[in-house]
């Protein structure tokens, strides 16, 4: 890996070592039926994402959606269910050194 710093090379090596686990998790998440109106499927994917985010610094929280309505072809307004929103707030980390260009 020519042109990478020691830190960058370590990062690439760590990502390469985790490829199988990342692929396994991606395939698991992708196998969940989570179409836009499938609230149970969206909740299932959200729970998995929330679990993964919980391992990182910061806050993970579920937020109830605002009530919304939809107007049908018959002109009648009806409530439209939405799933909860997943909110992830991460701390700003300023301890990383400034990015260095290896391309000069």
C-alpha cells in the first residue's frame, strides 16, 4: 500500500479483516422485508441499526413521528401510520490529526 501513512494502512488492514463480518451483517439486514409501508420490517431493521450504533459514543433514541394524513382517490383524508424515527447523535471529535494528502 504505497502512499498511505501508518495510521491509514492500519485502518485499511482493520477494514479488510472485518470484511466477512460486514458482509454477513449486510446480508442479514438486507434480507429483512423493510419496504416503505412495512412498519414491522422497518422497525426490525431499525432495531439492528440501533444496536450497532449503541457500540459507538453518543446517543441513540427512538422518536415518535408527527401525525400525518393521506388523501385517498375518493377524496377522503385518513391517518397514515409511520414508524418511529431512529435518532443518532454523535459527539464531535476534534482529537484526530488533520488529514494529510499522500498524493502531493
